[in-house]
C-alpha cells in the first residue's frame, strides 16, 4: 500500500473501525475498533496514489470507475467514519496545497455569465425527469426541507419549508411575487394557492420550465402564476416580494454584487426578499472539485461573511437571519435512502457509472452537512426598514395560519413529466 496514504489514514482516523485492502491484497486496519466495521478495497497502485494526492477529486472518480470498492458497509458508511475523524480540515499537505490553489483561482470557475449559467444548469437539472421522481417528494422539492419534529416525513418537512418561507415573506393581497430559481414550480404554486397574489418564476432549466407551467395549468393557476425560461438578470419588472431557494449556490462569488444590485432594482420600495441557500460555518473556501466536475459546475457554497457585505453594499437592510443546522443532512438522508431503494430503476435510465456517481453524490453531500461545517441559511432583507412589523410575531402567526390550512388538506401535486 502507498506508505504516504497509510500513514495519513493512521494519523487522522482515531475512532471507528476501517479495514482497507490494498492493491496487493494486504489488509490494513485503522481506528480504535469501535462501531461497525467498514471494509474497502483499492484495486490499483495508481488509484492509491491518486487518492492520496487529491482525495477530493480522485476518491469519487475511483468509486465511479470501480477502482475503489466498498466490500462491507456502504460508501456512506465509509465517508461517515472518515469525516467524523477529520471534520472540515485534516487534508494532507499535498491535498491542502491543491485546495489553496483552487481557492486562489475560484473566480474563474465561478464566472457564470448568462450563457455559462444556462449551460451549467442544463448539466444537472435537464436530466431525465424520471430520475428525480425516484427520490424527491411528490412536489419535486429539490432543496433543504424543514424538519419541525424529529419524526416528520420528508413530505411533511418539505411542506413545512414552503410554509416557513411564505410566513417570512409577509404576503398581502394583490402583491406581485418573484421566485428566482423556481425549480419545478412547487414553491410558487404553494404561494399562489395560499394567498391572493400574482407569481412569476424564472428558471434556466428547459425541463423545469416545461413542467412548472404544466403544473400551473393543471391546478388552474395559469392566470396568475407563470414560469419563464429567463435569467433573473434580464428582468425589469418590480416585485413586492422576492424569494429564492437553492439558486444562490449557482451564482458564483464574483457575481454577488450583481445579484444583490439586481434584487434591489427589482424590489419595490416597501418590498421584502427571503434568500434560502446552502452556506458554510467556516471561512470562505472553494467548491469540492469532484462536485464541481460532475454535479454542479460553476457552483459555490458561500460563507455568511461573503454574503452580508454585498447585501450592505447594494443598499439593502438585513431584517432576519436563520441558520438551519442539520436539516439538509436529514433531507439528504431521505433522498439517499429513496434513491438506493429504487436504484434499479435509475439503472434503466442511465448506466452503472452514473448510478455510482449519484450514490457518491448523495452520500458525500449528506456527510458534508453532518461533519464538515455545512448548513443552510435564510436571510430576509428589505429596502426600507419600515416594510415589516417591529417584532417577529407576524412570522409565527402566519405560519400557524398556514399550518392549519395545510393540515386541512392540499391538492395532489402533478407528477413530473415522463413519470
């Protein structure tokens, strides 16, 4: 086994039980023997070296290519035992040097012009719609759910997320609402069904654009709910309320000022926006290189220290910040278990390498939120501080009213195209 790799694992992995079979068939044991044993095999010496030099990229690639095989447990179990030991740091000296070089050059990879942004979105969101129906809730919510109780189902938690956001928007009759990055339309339709408002959603995904408008027609809401295949930067209409969920991660750090200045231009003088995004607890960094290459090209998860200054520079005023800890870990757990339960169906849509890629993506994402300082934040901001009540009571009151309405029963969601 590569001596540098063995030395590194032995140094960082102090708890748990990991067995590794190297390219020559030799068994190596790491950890203190506690917990369930995870056994993995690396099939080639070249894979051993590659994983040591650049684990953030090469581990996922080795798993996809069959050079890294989990023989006892799952890839989630392996990542969990490793990341519980090293947390968000613990890189080898070579891996740290590669990471710092990526941080220094990150603006180039996150240079998301309208053309590049649409291409990046198509890479992930214009996959066969049947893939997402394998693991998402029926409303196709592809963002962090809000688990109000420990025993809440994924479906209940996704409704709670929409309810929580709606309450923070302080909706009123006749308002015009913009949803930036509207996905398959679930949030926009929820808002339109629960309030006397007019909703416009924008997306860069052709698949999402088609499905969301079909859903609006099916629910009889197309007269006051529309979804546009359009970049938010190309809008000129002003809105009373703006919401964005799971889109800010695709903006890129070099475009934050552009984003918030455009939001300011689109908000009415007494307008309110709620921004829901993945964030990081630690300092600014860079996107995991495997995630960037295979899952979300051009994406970046920001630290609050990168976001708040740009909100201030745009002349906007932050009125509320909430940190959602571990909610995305639980969301991803549900997605991972559902995907694995229906993996055979995914294999009919794509090939084995694709299925391994998605298995790794969901497992790596979940463990990142459990052990690597990832979280979600919701920031509410305004142009005029008089736009909202002085206390937060209006949020709880609106949320409770929406909860009573939700519990009374909702219309069934239209299934995704092709399902």
